[in-house]
């Protein structure tokens, strides 16, 4: 197990990694020389590791080439998977955007921080509370440079109260919420001038591109957006390396959320159509980030972790992604709504392979903190350390996972519980996001209570087709019920930030106090 890579500047890293061969792995960049001997790695280090966290949007379990999609072109992510660790049982905490992102960054279920029910909007009064401790804040305490490039979606607020720069990020370039949360019918999503599919949200400001806390462009130019993101990410990495600083780069991509878009280098290049082009462009950005890590000499001192925020928006049909074998998609607590592809890559430390260990986005903060030697926040965390999985291909400290719906409340609380390989559904409810699938349960909006709970063995039946009935399974149900009751007794719901409502005056506008708003909020500039 990793013993504190952060202390590499003054001590020795020791970890166990399964390997029968003896080899020396030389890590370029800020000096890291390691010997892998049998089951241990010992490194004399000059710097703690860097972290790159990639977070896809509305990406299904079956959308990547390395997770089985026959027509997706994702060569860079596939390469990370082939040379890294691919997770088969990785979960996010919500089937929609904002709460999933809150849990990722804080290591806490969104119910604790108040990011429920649903998602935040351009004029939302609330946002991720500033007293929450994010991964960025944890790593800054150890001298890390921190940056986010892409989709925030955890609030803007009065005078930028909830922007990333108020949550531990030194640098930010991106759209502060979902890029469909503004009118898009007149915007160009594919070259030369193919308008975005659909209308998106109406009656609000067009989506802004922000640099730190200032609006750089409104509406954002989708055709040039990924190029701007790639350049920003590369410059951030290069500057951190030049200044001899460890870094944390968080890239929550807008791809592949509706409406999909792609620039000239990727439009029309995928056999999968617009969704495939958009996914391919995101994959291209991943490739450029990896290339920058190589060129700056720090690839072998960097942990790259990839996953997505929730399942695919199946109501968009071929433009909405694929959950693969998993049941339903976005908006539901079935597997397709909350089980995500995940990949961990760190050359010389993480051996190529597949893990079936149970893991979650909640576990990223404790894992990064462990590797950086940072102190964990003095709050109730729901995440656990994943280093035994990453470096030993060992078992997970996580035995359970709790599935919250889009709109959790203290009365109904958890909808489903996974314990080991078993999953019990206490409530099920479909969602408009999953409308149009052959399975009517995916879009059935009625809330159904199940007594006894539906029970599935996810190892034998990951598609949740066969309910385990009868007295033979009572002991499993009783065990899960006891776990559920204990967890719910420990859960303290924070005040709902989304329940604070909206104020159109808070919608970010590049021309303050202009009229008539939102139409007057238009500022174009080169990226």
C-alpha cells in the first residue's frame, strides 16, 4: 500500500504491486527512479505525484471502444485502458449532473452538501457551499497548482460566490454550467455552419465562456472551444512543471452532453454520427493532455483518472449515448443511470488489467489525498481509499454503495443499496431522460415502492433482469436492510441549495446591468 508519495521529497515511497519480473523503471521529470522487485516498488522521489481527473458528461457504460462499443473511435482513452486499470464496477452518486459533481469533488454524498434535488441553473441562488472541502482545496494545502477546464455546474451565485476559484482552483476556463442551459438554436455546433440540434433552454442568457471569474465570450464558440481547452490545459501543465510545482488538473468535459458539437478536425470523422464526432473530439483532447505530459517529462509521475458523471440521455436516441448491457440510463437508479466506465493510468505504478472491485467517484478524494500525503477534511466522508485496488489489484475497502434518486428526501431517502454483488431496489422510478427505450420501466414516472425489495445478483445479472425471489434470499435482504438503516441513521441532509430558487439577475452577463436582459448579453471575442 502506498505510504505517502507526498513525502517523496524527503523519504521513500513503498508500495506493493503484483509483478514477478525484476525491472528498473526510470521516471523522467523532477527525478523519480524506481525498482520493481517481485511484489514491491521502492522509489527515491523528488516530488509528489501529479493528478489529472477527466470527467465525461452523460457518457454511458457502453460508449467507449474499450468498453465494447463497436463504432466509437476513442483511441486515446482505449490506450489508457489497455495500459492502465479498467474498472467494471464503478459508480457515481447521482443519475444527473450537479449532485454527481459535488460528490466527486467532496468525497461526500450530495445530500450532505445540499446539492439536491436536480441540478443548478444559470440563475440559481445557491451552489456548492464554500465551507465544503474539495479535492482542489485538499491538494492546495500540499502546495499543488490547481486548475479546472470545462464544465463546472456547481453554481455561480452573487458576484461569483460559487465559482471554481472560490473552491480551491487557481485557474479556470470553461462554461459554469451545462452548455444546454441557454438558447442554442442559432448557435453553430458543427462546421461549416450546422446549427445545434434542438433548442436547449429558452429565456435565459446564452452560455458564457469564463476565464477565472470574468466572461471571455458570450455565447461560447463551440467550434473553437475544445482547442481553447486543450491549449489552456497544456499551458497550465507546462507552467506548473516550469515552476517545479505538483499539479491537479480537472477536466470535466461538455462532451457528450446534448447538444453535441465538434470542430473541423473531428466533424464527420466518426462512423457513429454527431455523438461519435463529439466523443471523438473529447478523446482527442485527452490525447493532447497526455502528449503534453510526455513532452514536459512528467507522464510517469502523473496519475490519470477517467470516469463520467452519469448515464446516457437515452431520450436523445442515437444522439444520447449507450448504457451497453446496463438497464436504463440518465435520471434513474438502475445500473445504466449510475454505473460508469472508469480508467486509472500511471505508468510504472498501475499494472495493466481489469478490476471488478466495487469503487465510486466518492473514493477519488481520499485516494488523491493519500497519495499526496494530505490531511483529510474533518467532516463525514463517504469515500474510501482505493490504493489497494490501484497498486495491488486487491480488494476494495468499499462493500456497499447507496443509490440516491434525482430528488432525494429524508422520507424515502435511499432508493437502492448494493452490498457486495447484490443490489436491492426499495424504490424505482423512471425518468424522461431515459424515455424511448424498449423497457417501459426506464421512463415510468410513477414512484414504485417494492416490499420486499427487488433483489439482483449483479455479478450474474448486471442487466437487472431476474429478481431473486423466495425465502432462500431472505438473509441477503435482511443484511442489506440492516446496512441501509445504519447508513440512513448517519445521514444528515444539508439545506437544499437548489431549493433556494433562482433569480434571473444572477445569470452571468458580459455586459453588467444591460437591457433587455437576456438578449443584450452578447460579447464575441477570439478564443
